[in-house]
C-alpha cells in the first residue's frame, strides 16, 4: 500500500506543477498528460482500495464499514477544500493550486501515519490476534522459512480458481447490489448534478457555490452519514437488500425533472425550487452511503473466513465496475433530456 501512496503523492505534485505552468500553447499535450495522470491515479487508488478492503475483511464486520466511511469522509474533506479554495481566490488557476496542494498535504499525513502504524506494538498485537491466533490467511507478521512459504504457495495455487469461484457464487448477490448502487449513484453524481442550475428567483446560495455545496459536499457528507447509520441499523437482511437497492432507481427521474440543462432540455421542469433539489440530493447521498455500507459488509461476511479476502477484493472491483458503468450511462442523460416525452 505504501507504493500506492507514493504514486498518488507524486501525481498530485505533478498536477500542481501543471497548474503553475502556462499551457495555452500546448493544449493537446496538456490534455493527454492530464488523462494519463488520471488513469494512473485511478489505478493506484483502485489497488489501494482493494488492499484495504481485503485486510479489513479479516476483522469483524464493523471494520469493513469503517473503511467505507473513510472513503466517503475523504470526499467530504475534499469538498470542503474545494469550497475554501473558491472562497480564498476567484481565479480558477489559484483554486486548482490550493486544491491540489491541500490534497498533497493530506496524502503525506496519511503516508506518515501508515509508517507509524506499522511500527506500533499495539497494531502488531491486534493483527496477530486476528491473523495468527485465528489461523486466517492474510498478512503474516512472523518471518517464515522460504521452503514452507514455497510449499504453501504451491498448495494455494492448486486451489486458487476453485476458491475464487466458490467465493464468487456465495457473494454474487451482494456484488450485484454493489454494482447497482454505484451505477445509480454515478449516473446522477457528479455529471447530472453539475448541470442542474440554481433557480435565480429562489436561490439559496451564490451560483458559483451551488454545485460545490449541493453536488460535492452534500453527496459526500450525507453518504458518510449513511455509512454511520448502517453501523447502527442493519436493515434489510442480505437476502432482501436487492429490493431497497432497486428502489433507488427513482432518483434518476427525480434529478432529470429538476433544472437539469434548462437551456437544452425538451422535458418539462417539475422541480423548480432549490430547497426541494437540496433535500433530494441529501436523501440520494444518504441512501447511497447506507446501502453501499450494507452491501460491502454483507459481501465479505457471506463467505467462510478463509475466503473473506477474495470476497472483499471482488466487492472492491464491483465498486469500480459500478462507477465506470454509471459514469458512461450518465452521458446518455444528456441525449435523453433532449427528446420530447409529451
């Protein structure tokens, strides 16, 4: 995981440098550098996410939810940084520098914390309890003989595909739930919500803060609250979670009937007020956080303990699949809204 931290820190520093440089004379090169940077960053982040979920899966269910809370909370912190950056400077270039500098500082703090964590005696005792005394596969804290390590590796490879298939069969209902949760969420967030305009007659906040607050800050904050709520209330049961997940599809027409692309749309605007949109934004985020926490916890605990790491990594991959499909489907919303329905 340390490598992924270093890669992400380097990429953030690169983004700061790109923000400082005048790129008007080489826009195409700048575009491709940015795209390649984004791809590498997401790969590194995906690896980190899979690793952290795999580790957390060996612990009681609540620790998996703590990881989910951490990811949501990081989005809230990033949203606050964005709003503060906009307050400090109206210039987009300066905002970008503040934003990426804050992210770099935060990543450095996390990296230093990880180093101290690995050296902490309590950390080692805690891991030893779950990984050694319970005879679970995973991170080994003791040095073992190379011959034993090789024999264990050969034995694991012989049963690897069978174990993966068994784990997949048992946790597949929750993997479907995870994909649907993130697909629905990312059809709406951030693409559709960024294009929803404030009603100037009944505006709650200044226009430049409308999207940062009601899109980014609301989504991440209320998703975090939903994650916390799932820690206390675990309803419905794993077998019935699919119905609650499917019910969230109502958020797609809700946001499409808001002031989404008002200058291009052929659909009528049924939700005019910013307050109604804000309440819907909060509830959409809350249900996203709540159901995602339940699905992540249920997936890792729907398999035997020796397969929990596999299930957690599959769940992490399902998150990425759901996000990718959702982002791609969000592009269709622009086409859909331009077609008359009445």
